[in-house]
C-alpha cells in the first residue's frame, strides 16, 4: 500500500471529526465529500448552503455536517470561549482590549471563520482543524496560536514536512520516508526554539511518518568544522540547540551540528563525525532557519521528485493544520488524514 493510502486507512480507524473552515473553496468542498465517502474522518464544513453550491454545484455532501456560524446554535458558546481565552490581551495597534466584551467577540467570530473553526476545536466539538486553502499561513495559524496555544511543556509551535521517496527509498534514506522541519513557521528560531522544533519533529516522525527518529541538526558546519562568529553566529546557535534538545530528550537519537552529507551519507558521517549514532543515518532533518528549510524541502520535492506532505503543524495543544494556497484536493484529503492521526 502506498504511504498516503496507509495514512488514510489509519485515519479511518481513528474515527475523528475534523473541521474544515473554507466552505467557499471548491477544492475544500470536493475534499469534504471524498473524505466522508472514504470514511477517513467525519467532517464539519463551515459555510452556507448557497456558498457551497456556488463553489461546487454537483457535489454530494451526504454525511458532511455543514455549519453556518450565522445560524449556529453554538455561536454564543464560542464567543464566550474566545472572550475568556483573550481576556487581558490588547490590540497591538490601538492598545485597546482585543475584545471589549462577549458581544464584541461574537461580532468578530461571525466575520472570521478561521477563528470560528479554531473555537470549535477548542470547545472539543471537533478533534482537529484544517484550513488555509484560500487564506495565508499567518491568518490561518494566528487563531490557533491565540486560542489553542501550545501543548503542556512545549513553548514553540512549529512545522515539518513528511517527504516520501518516489520509488520506495534510496541508499541514503532506505525507509523511503523522512521528516524535514521547520520549513514554514519559525523564521529565525532561537536555540531554545530549534530544540523544541527538533523534539516535535521527532514526534511527527514517529507518530505520523511511522519511522524511528534519528534527528540531525543541520548547518554548514560538522562538529565545529566551520564557524560564523563574525556574522550571524548560526553555528553556535545550532550547537546550543543540540545540547538543549539532548538534555530535554535524552532517550532520543539526536546529534549535530552536521552538514547535510554528514547527516545522510554513511561514508561522510563516519569521516566527519566518528562515533555519532546519527551521522550518516539521519531520517529527521532540522534546518537552522526557515530560509534553509523552505529551500531545502523544495529542492528535494522538485529536483528529487519526493512527495511533500505538509506543512504539518507541531506543538499545538490540539491538532491544527495549514494548507498551502496552491493545494489540490488530494493534498487536502492527506492533510485531514494527518490531522486525524495527530488527534489519535
Ligand atoms: C506564525 C506567525 C504567523 C505568527 O506571527 P503573528 O501572527 O504576527 O503572531 P504574533 O507575534 O502576533 O503572536 C500571536 C500569538 O501567537 C504566539 N506565537 C507566535 N508565534 C508562535 C510560535 N511559533 N509558537 C508559539 N506561540 C507563538 C505569540 O506569543 C502570541 O501570543 P499572545 O497573543 O497570546 O500573546 C509568523 O511567525 C509567520 O508569519 N511565520 C511565517 C509564516 C509564513 O509566511 N510561512 C510561509 C512559508 S510556507
């Protein structure tokens, strides 16, 4: 069975409910119909009957729960939840409270379906959230960052991609699957954030990609071979992150700093980092910043022909995922399957 079909089968067995916020988007509506027909998850789709029909006139939405926030009997409950979650927070531009009262919170959620979906998740009326087919990453993640917040013990929400080899693997990644993070959220992570990203990506590798994580903290330097003290101090940052992550998760196979070849090629790993349990055999790659990560996974995807599943958000207290605006129906179905597994 191929990797995505396997994900879908595992998700179906989990029997979770996922909220999709963008009933105005044709791809989302089509995906909702497919997901329910295949039994991958139960779906709450935000939108009106008219919107959904306009987006996708012939679609069969039997079994999909269509929720229009304007008429939803739970809207007051969600407004209350938002007001409580953001009490004491001020608008950065005006300095005024974000929501003066519950009525203001209600007025807001009737305009912002991404926030509405995040509140459905927070209330426990869905197990996971997927949005972003027609909204930016920042606008998709902000409601989650504001009301779902991070899981206990985790300070950083981050993301990773599961990369699937075109022909079942190669000599460097024999399992045919690897994880790359953070390619989409944290722009210039600190050492502490990098350590969080590494631990969360290892969890994604184990729980979603189904591989035992061997985590490489990437750099242009291997074990002190290079340095950039005069410029950005990125090598010491990665070295510090290695120490922090090893202290926080001593049971994890995690090492660095490594150049990519030292991380993935056994002959280079042995030469440049002798004795390391990870060098030459890594399957979970942590980039020093979003520039490296975003460029790196796209090289693998476009020039290597690997399938990129993600970005998969990590570290939220409840599963919440962002779609790329260039996504297709299959991407949405796969993201829902991943989200359902995260909820498991
Ligand atoms: C993720 C991102 C949207 C957050 O930025 P933002 O909306 O300006 O967020 P703010 O700084 O206003 O923070 C909002 C809240 O989220 C929290 N937060 C922000 N980033 C966080 C993170 N990575 N982990 C945990 N919490 C975070 C803040 O502490 C703040 O909490 P509070 O309001 O309760 O005090 C931003 O980092 C971003 O745009 N990243 C790049 C995304 C992108 O363009 N990707 C494209 C490549 S695919």
